[in-house]
């Protein structure tokens, strides 16, 4: 948590949605939606306020792939590695993104702009190979199209 205001928002979420240990996943989901991720100090606060062992909070936050304990970049790039995308060259797209951004999967660029993840299937098989950046789906990817897409996101940040 960066400040007292963020802490209060998290406490309000816990207070409103805490129905005991069975509501832990829901509380963590809502906090992550608000805060962006679940760092250790937030997990400790959840454990204390919900009166559940920290080990249980940590177990849940590390078990479910939807939760992250690391802050994500402004743009989350999710490359589909499902069968259709993989067969059509998704691994090459993923490798090119790694090379261009100089990061590995589950890492964020030093400027906090991009986070890279691989997905099993994004449900865009007809657009294979495909990726999602935040909520935008991009398909029929090749290196040239990928370059234009990444440049557009990088440029939009410098214009803000």
C-alpha cells in the first residue's frame, strides 16, 4: 500500500465483503481489482482483518493464477499459446516480444509500461496467432504487425 487512502479502501472492501474464511477468494479478487496486485503487506492486512492465518491468504493468492503478488505494467500483454495459436506461430510472437521488450514471461519492463504473460487459450482461435493487450484482442499476428502494435502503445504513453 502506498498510502493511508489505499489502506482505507482495502479495509472497506474487507469490511463489506468479509463473510468469514469462505469469502477469502472474493475479498482478494476485489482488492486486486482495486489495487492491481496483492503484495505481502496487503495479504498480511487481509489475514489480520479477516482473522485467518497469513499462510492461508498466501496459499490462496499463490495458488490461483488470476492473482499476482507483483505490480503489473500499464499494459498487460497476454500471448495465446493455445493449440491453434501455437501451431500458427505464437511461440515466435512471444519470443519476439521478449526480445523487443527485453523481459521474460511474468516480468514487467523497468519503465512499468508492459507486463508479459502467456495464456493457454484466449478464445480467439480464428485469429491465430493472437494476443490481448489489456482488453484489446489482436490477431493474425506476424512480426511486422506486432511491431506496429507495440509501437502504438509505447507512443501513446509518451503523448500523455
